[in-house]
C-alpha cells in the first residue's frame, strides 16, 4: 500500500485535480516518529498562520511550503525546526525539549542545504528560497529563546558575549550568505509560483532619514551608540538601515485605505507582517 503524508487528508477537500499532486510528485522525506508528525500538525494549524493569516499568503506557508518539503528533506527539517521553536514559545510544557528538537532539525536542514546549494537549478530554486526564509525565522527565534532562558552567552572554546550575540555575530553573516544564495535563483523564482513572495512594492524607494522619526525608529537609531567604536561599525550601520526600512515599510500600511491595500496584493492584505 502506498503511504501518503498526513497533510494529504486536508487536500482531499480541494478536489481530485489538486490531490493528484501527491501522485505526480513522490516525496523522499520520511518522518522519524510521532513527534515529527506532531510538529507538522502544529505548523499547519498554528505556526504557519502566526506568520501570515491572509488567505493567499497563508496558503503558501501552510500548504505549498510543506509540499516542497516532501520533495526536499532539508526544507522539511527547516520547517519542523521553526515549528518546534514556535511550540516552545507558545506552550509551557516541554519547552527545553522543543528547543533542543528545533536545533536538531535545524542542523539536519543545514546539512541538506549545503549539498543542494552546490548545484543550484530550476528544480531546487524554490526549496533554497523557502529554506532561506525559514532559516532567518529560526535564527531570530532561537536568539529569542536563548534570551528568555538567560543563556545568551554561548559556550565552547570561544564563548560569545551577550553584546556580540545581540549585535548580530550570528545573524548578520547568515543573512548576507542567504543573499548570495538567492541571487542566482531569482530568475527561476520570479517566473514561478514564488513570484508572489518576491513582490516588495515600494521597498526600493524607501530611505530612512538622517534624523529619526519619533517612536520605534528613534529607538532603533539610538542603538548606534552600541557599536560606535567597533571595527565593524559600517556593517552594523548597514544592518540598522535595513531594520529602519523594515519599520517604514510596515508603518505605511496603517494609513492606507482598503483600495490601496488591495492593490498591494498579499503584502497589503497582510499589512506587511
């Protein structure tokens, strides 16, 4: 008897033509136990919707991403790592175990990613793109968990201070690496179903001013004092510029009317979050 992933049951409602996807795309990822199935269940019903609730956007995170994961195991591991972190954040039970499980899946995802990125093709471009987004979420989520546990100082032969970790010793190089990975996949992605995830509206037109706006932008701007004497000040200033742009991008949706939001598609309907 042929075995299908549990999420297939949810797809039966969408009609036989949709359900044929599982017959036409045999998957290679095998879950290692009920724990992984529970994490997939949590991803489908909770984690994916916490990222985006707008219908078109939610469909990508809730349905399409797992589909890609069944074809590319390193994406499945990345997805489960984020689900485990989210479960650790939202549940008061088994928090340490879920964080450990998240790290385990992240390490497996990283191994598979390193193999796939050595041979970028049209066939794996979606998987690399999805892995990149999930990995960014994981890194920030893991940092948050460590902060909550009061364990920001890493252990090992070269322990990092809390300041080094908060300043991005881990996440800035990771994001730069992701940018390098995604560049050669762009032409594949912009013509496929992921194009909706690439639309950023007026992002390129936004530019933070030399004088910060009151509120969160001002708080972000003040963080410059933290690295003013650092040899990496230029790198941190670049990261700060991106963070301020993100805030500008999100805030603009608060003043848009329904017509303008609809014109922005998924980003507008999801309010940029």
